[in-house]
């Protein structure tokens, strides 16, 4: 038994390593799926020891964060590694900015609240997004006109093949709309352990997107602070999106498509009230609007369906099967493409 396998034995003795374990409580869809093995890691060193072990080398593996961006369609015949790297540390600061290092296992919304408590801005528009900090750069999460790429200083990750720690600059991450290098050329090759954000002390509030300004006006707030923006976003999201603790879901199931100007004009000609947002690479049309116009909003089939308030969200009302939710998403994709000529892409990872 090598030293790394002794660490695995240590994990077994502490009952950290579990076999044939349900993942139902570890995914926000609430889908029943069993993992061959489940093992958490709480530090870079623990992860490196796992990567060097026979347990890792002899099994397929899967990295699990908050489980908020995944749909299980079957049992996971693999070693599931649960990222529980925690910690928040201010690395350096001046009168304008603070550079803060977050553990990848921290819940994203908790990090937003921490920033607000410490009067640090730049991520308040992304309040209440489910999931962990580690998933944030991978997905380049965003909401209400702000993406995390605008505040990322760097990302630390461990390479699976060598167990070496590497730092990626913002440029290295090659961010795009809900995309990063970790979803393309480096997909499956690294495990994100820490994310370093450059947060503001003098804030440039983003109020133009969505209903934020309307929410602030309704509350009589004329000179908002970052906490006010966060509260407005929370109120908006809670009014439209189901709480995963009450109704199983993974938030936005589809990406908002960006189309060229010709297709946009063709669709707009018959849909004068269609919402849209001009982008550098085309026109963004809300996927939720397309799905709703196609008649899927509120759709119900047994225990699964499309949320009655937000067509972008597929839901599990209890004991639904992942394969049925996947099949529903496929029906929606085909229907929207047939009606509008737009191919929707899933934001949720399918396993």
C-alpha cells in the first residue's frame, strides 16, 4: 500500500469514503442516482493525494460541486469527488479594489453576501445564483447584465494527470457567453480549487438590465447601494424562479441564443413585442420567451414539467426521472427550432 492509498484508508476510517451512495440530496433537481463511490476533498493537498491513489486511477471519476447545474439520467458508475474546499481571504487591497481568494467549495450566493457585508462590489447583480464558486468561472455565470469574467483576477486549479497546481489568468480562461477554457480545450483536465476576484470599493452599479430599476423604483430607492441592488435581484429571482428546496430544478436549463441580424428581423416581423438585447456578435433573444411562445410554459407530464412562471426552468415536482426531463428538453429544442429556426443549447450538464 503506497502513502496515497494510506490516505484513502484514512478516509475510509473517517467514513468519508462512501460506496453505492445516493446523490439525490446532492443535486438540486432532486434526481435519484447512485454513485459507485463518493469522496469529499477539502484542500489542494487532499485532492492531490486522491489523484495519486489507486482508487482514482482504477475508476472513472466525476467532480461534483453544488449539484445545481447537472441532470443525472442514470447511476454514476464512477468515483464522485465532492469539492468542499472552503475559505475566504483578502489577498491585497487599496482604496479602489480588494483582491479576494475564495475556496471553490464555497456557495456562490454566500460569497456574494460576504462581499456585500464587506462593502465590496461587482457581483451583486449575480445574487441568488445557485451553485458553488468553483463552477462560476467554468460556466462564466452571469445575470442582469454582469458576468463573472468582469471581476475574475485568476483561477487556481489542479491538473488531474500530474496533480500539479496551476494558476490561470483571466485571459487564460478564454471566457465567452456561459463558456470558458474549462468547458472546451481543458474540459475534464483540471479541478478548480480557488477563484480570485477583484472586487470594487468604489462601485459602478449596473441597473439597466431586466427589472432591477423597476424594483428599486417600487421601493422608493433613488440612490441605491450594492446591498439594494442585491436585494432587488433576490426579489426578482424569487418572484420568477422556484426554490430548489421546494421544487427540484437547476435554474436556467437553456442558454439565451444569439442570432444574426437577418434571422432576428425575420422573427421580429411577426413578433413586434419580442424582447431582445444587442450584443457585439449579434442579437440575444431570451430563450424563456421563445419557449413560452412555443406553448411550453406550465407544461406538466407526470412529475416533471416546465415551470409555470418561467419557461426557461424545467422542474421535478417529486420522484421525477432525469431521463424524462432530458427527453422533455429535447422536445422543446426541436419545437423551438421548427417554429423559429433557432437551435437552443442546454446550459445544464447531462450525465
